């Protein structure tokens, strides 16, 4: 799996070996955590990308909604449950604080929702810091993650990572719509990937839809062979 790969919900769960039901999944597997994000208009959390996709600001989760409870958007995001155990916020918080003190960064795989049932893998990020922020009269948790230098062992992936950036959500959604969820060459709807027509390394921009297209695995591979 490499950044830009597009997966169905089921494929994403298979990839992680778990049924993913919530946004934050601390240490889902030995060695990494998983977060799901949505930058679509109207999404419930205020996540954002900085520095052309190398830095991710990820908002913690709210309390869960209950029939008699308060509006989750009106109360502080919890670091602990009522029983004193850390919430997912609390676990990510502890890992971020450990990193701030010089510890090893927690590796976090980031998936982003493109539309219902369709997800893009954005890569592995290092959880580097966390802070609390006042927002509309309550406290929210903000996590800072940076694109990891070690996204997989293959040297070619290292190379690609150095030059590729995460494609902004708006662009991903425009491209998905324009290319109708199909490889632009063969029309295949499986194993799709967001492809930079002109590679980032060669000056291609990931910031505009004109330079990004959908390719199936076969055609994406055929292309990288040509470039390397
Ligand atoms: Zn194709």
C-alpha cells in the first residue's frame, strides 16, 4: 500500500485486520495506530493539512452521543473516561507527550474519506505533538502529525515519499468526480490510485486537479516503470 491508493471500506478493514468503527484507533496493530479523517465540507471535525500535505492537524474525538447526554460539541473533548481510563484522545495524548520529551514517535496510518465507502490512504505519519485549544467555549485536543520518513521498507517508496505530497482533499474529490471513479486509461474500478500526471519531483503540482488523475494499479505501475 502506498500513499494515494484508493480503497473500499472493506479493503481498508482488511488492510488493518480490524473492523474500523471509529476515527481514532491507538496501536491498532503492533507498531502503528490508525486514524480516519474527513476533510469534506460538513465533516464533524476540524482537521487540516499544512505545508502541502506534509503536516496534518488532527482534532481529537468528542464524547459519544447519548440520548440524555449533552450535545457532544458543547463539552470538552475527554482525555479520560468516567472510570479514569484514558480515552483514545488520552492514549494519543500520552504518546504525543512522550514524543515531545524525546521519545519515539507513534506511527499513525492515515485514511481519508473520499465519499461514502471510498477511502484514500494518505500515508504513515509521525505523531509529534499535542495541545489543548479553546474552541467555541470548550476544549478541543489537537494533534500534530508529520509525514513519516519511513513509510515502508522499499527504497522506491522512500524516493516517492520525498517528492510526493499528500493531495489536498478538494483535489481528490474533484478528480474522483471528474474521472468517475475509474482508471482514465482502461476504465477499471479496482485498485485505483491518485496519480500525479507530471510527478511532483519533476515540478508537477498536486494542488490542482488538472495534474492529478485516477489510474488502476496496472497503469500506475506501467507509468512508474517509464519514469524510473
Ligand atoms: Zn487502467
